[in-house]
């Protein structure tokens, strides 16, 4: 009798804790509004472009981060050489640098996306200093142009369908 009581207690404890663990697994995997609806990766595995219920984001590697910051520095040097005030003094601005490997725009801040000749471009209602088109890959090309066409088509389809719902 004592053995069956011990086995019953062990069985009960096993079922109770495994059921609790299973419930945590289900709720832990429940979709959240910040979970990606779709995420695509570029040809070099350096950049990811993702879509959530509320935003579009881009995550990029340290190589892409360095390439983008180097490009911002060069662009600022070119701009400062081209701008002088009426007294011949240079008008300089500060260089924009990325401090994070992620940029994100809320969907309501994007006025549209365009897909022409295999290239994706974004139009913004409100744009910060840095957009998706400003991120460069390690080879000097715009990172937004390094995705597979099929993935970009899927991204646009999912993006436009998410706006409808």
C-alpha cells in the first residue's frame, strides 16, 4: 500500500509539473505584437529586414555598422567641402553615427515602399537622420539592395497585407 501511495504521489507530481511546464511553453511561444511577422536575411548574412505588427526594422552585423559609419563620415566630409557661408567659412554639421545595430520605423511613419528593378526603397512620413537605404554592406553596396528578389517580393506582399488588416 505504501509503495502504491509513493508511486501515486510521484505520478501526480510528474503530471502536475509537466503540465505546468507545458503551459509555460505554450504561453511563452504565444505571438506578441513585437514578434516578427516576417524576417528576411540578405545574401551575405549581414543584414536582416523584419516586419512586426507595428514596425519595420533592420538588424545588421558589426561589419555593416562599421561600413555605414564610415560612409556617414565620408559623406559629411564631402558636404563640408561644398558648403560655405557668405564670408567663405565652412558650415559644418555633426556626423551622424549609428550606436546600435538596429534601426526601426513604426509602420505609420512609412508612407510607402517601392520595388523597382529588384530594388526596394522606402518613403517616410517622418524620417530620422538614418533610413534603411543608408546602411551599407561590407562591400560598399547599399544593404537594402543585397536581398534576394523572392524575399523582397514576399516582404512587400506581407507588408501590404498587414496594412490591410
